[in-house]
């Protein structure tokens, strides 16, 4: 995957994860707080109604309710307004707190009924249940009257339920004028009993008895209450800040961790390349960076490794060149020194043959130095060219003549295939140097009985020069290095193996400076072909080209035979 897409994917993943986590955690926190708020509200309502119901149950009246309402409002934070079903206001927490009563909200009131809920023992007959309900009405009538009396007297009233659910009233022992009636002292009335007996034929029994009980006690029981909670435009409960901050911090930490992972993913190969480049600059040419994947970082790592390979190869070639040059110069110079010292001391006679050999050795060293200088000038772009219109056929003919003796000595046939003249704008001496280098290499690589061919092929606006041999060929793995500076296929340091490996580098640079190319193809055991491609000059006329082709096609063998007897014009010059 592309590094750009991977970074984008990671960023999107971090963003989506952070957004989803924030939304989920916030929603969860909001739901929990809403549930807690609703639960707390229900608990507050249950507490308020429960305590008000307990007050009415114990006191038998709503007199003295205001302190209880004030305490409930203070504890729950609710605005409480208590009225009876008939409308009279009993208490308002705003008024009790000295505040202007706020408008009530539009919600329905909560109803509170202080009358007891009857409890009947299991397994009773309907007739017995009716009698128990009549007794309960009588007992509640007396209990409610007694409790209301105690309340008006300012006594502390307590209540507990009996086995029927009717309150048993107690007090703190304060002396009052209220007389506690004995249980069952107030018998039930016939009307109560008649109303209750109607429930025997109208099941279910217990709800009917409870309904009749409520109707028969309505005249002396505390009236039902309507409790209004809250007020208009009341602010809803807000979300707690701490959980929201915690969620934000958690999401921020997750984003930071994601960014750290992303930065490590990005910076790890960059750091490795930085260390490798530093080591490379300090001379550790073997430093490389690990490459994995196919993204841009991997491509950068691969390019860095290729650059390091090129630098290391160049350094190795230069070391090898130093050794080659030292070897090429040391032995001849030592020989020259030895012979000169021997001549000076009179040990050796200065014969013409000896002097000629020493002169040839000096010329060889001069050629090596000249090659080094030419290569340096060519690579620096400072090699001087004197361009004129050059006939490549004539130039190849001159090269063939110059190497005829070497070819004859090696037993190699040196042939020319040039059907017509082809003109280019070039430096003839430099092109002659290129052709000479290629022909010399071909002759050294071709065994006796083989053939080296110089071919000239016009192709549109291009001039193709080929140097073909039937020699031993070059291995495929050596072809990419063939034009490298100071590289030789044969690592042995001997003059017979082709010198110091500068000739092909110089030849390629010269051709490149002429806006041409040099290519090579070779098959081991078959031979090698060097191809030089140059831009043909536009001065060649069609007529001369046609006539030259006709003449060449009819007399090529004659030309080849005459070359041995008559040198070409370039040779005569």
C-alpha cells in the first residue's frame, strides 16, 4: 500500500476512533446521568409523598404540615406546593422560605391519600371480612379523632399499624385533654355494615371493601392532597463536568497514542536512513537500510541502498585503479631505472635495440598517462573537439589499415562493410581514437582464424557503426560494467589483458560528447558487437548516395583486394 494512503488511513482511523469514542462515551455518560437524574427525581417524589402520607396517617389531619414541607424542600431542593382536592392551600415551600411564590409548571399534581390500606388475614370468609372492615372503620374513626386532637394540642404523635392496617396512635406522654378511646369502643354503624355487605355479592371482595372503607371514612379522614413539584422555566439538570472532561482526556490520550504510533512508523525508516547516511559519510560504505513493503518510504530506502552501492562500487573501482596504475607504472619504471643505472655504470652496452626497447617502454607509460588525462578532461567536460564533416566510411577504412598489421600477426581477418559514404559532424581524431580502441579490443578477444568486421549502416538520419568480432564473448553479468571506469573483465594486472580499463570509458564519453550512444551485445563463444549511433550530416546529396550505393554493390570485393596494395586517402594523409 502507498505510504500516503497508509498515513491517510491511519489518520482517518484515529479521527474516526476518537470521534466514535467521544460520541459513545458522551452518550453513555449522558444516558447514565439522565437515568440517575430520573431515578433521583423518582426517589425524591417517593420520599415527599411517603413522608406526607405518613404525616396524614399518623396525625389524622393536615394541621401543622408546614414544617414537614419546609424540611422536604430543603433536603430535596424541590419547590413543593401542597393543596387539598377541594382547593385550600396547606403549605408552599417558596412562601416558607420567604420567597415570592414562583409560577407552577404545567405538569399534573401528585395525589396523596393518607387513609390506611386495609389488610385482611388470609383464608377468611367474605362475611368475616365484612365484619373486620366494619371494625376497621370504627377503629379508624376513633384513632383519627384522637390523633387530630393530639396534633392540635401540640403533642408528639406516633403511629403504628395494627393487623388490619389501622393506625395505633401513641404520644410522648405529654398531658393533654385528649382521651384515648379503647379499641372497639366506637361500634360500627348499621350504615357501615350495610354498605360493606354489598361487597359480598360484588367480587372481587378486597377492593370493594377498600372502596367502601374510603367512602365511609371520608368525612373524618384527612382529605386527599395535590402536591405540585417544581416551577415554570426550571433549568434541567446539567451534565456533570468531571465525566465529560474525563472522556475528553481519554480521547485526547488515544489520539496522542495513535499519533505516536504513526510517527514511529514514519520516523523508524527515516531514522535508519539518517544513521546509514551518517555512517556512509564517515566512510562506512557497507551501511544499508532495511527495506520492506512497496510504499514511498520503501522506494526511498531502495534508492538510498542503490546510491550506497554505486558509491561503494566507485570507491572499489578507484582502489582497483590505483592498484592497476601502480602495477602498470611500477614494473616498467623499475625496468627503465635498472637499465639506465646499468648503462650509467657501463654494465650494459647501449645498443640500438636496447635504446629502442627503452623508448617503447617510455611511450607505453606516456600512453597510460595520456589516457588518464583524456578521461579526466572528458568527465570534466573540458575535452577539446575540432568538429568537421567526416566521412565515416573513410574513417573506418583508415582504422582497418592502421590495425591490419596487428590483425595479420594475430591471424584474424579484418573486414570492412561500408556500402556508401555517410557523413557526420565530428572530431575525426577523437572518432578514430574510439574506433581504434574498439578494434584493438576486438582483435585481442578474437582467436586466430576469427574475423573482426567494421560495418557502416545508414539508417535515416542516423549513422550506425558496428565493430563485430567472433571472439570468446562477454558474460551477461559483465555487460553492465563494461563501460565503467577502471573496470576490466579480466582482473589480472597484465598489459596483455587490455591495459588499465580506461579505453572504453573514454570511448563512451567521446561518443556521448558527440550526442551519440554506444551499446554492446555479446554471446559467450559466439562474439561481441559494439554499436555506435551518431547523427548523420544533412549535406549528403541523394544523387551521390545512389551512385555510391550502385558502385559499392558491384565492386565491394575489388575494393577489399585493392586495399592491400593501395592505402586509403586517410592513410595517404
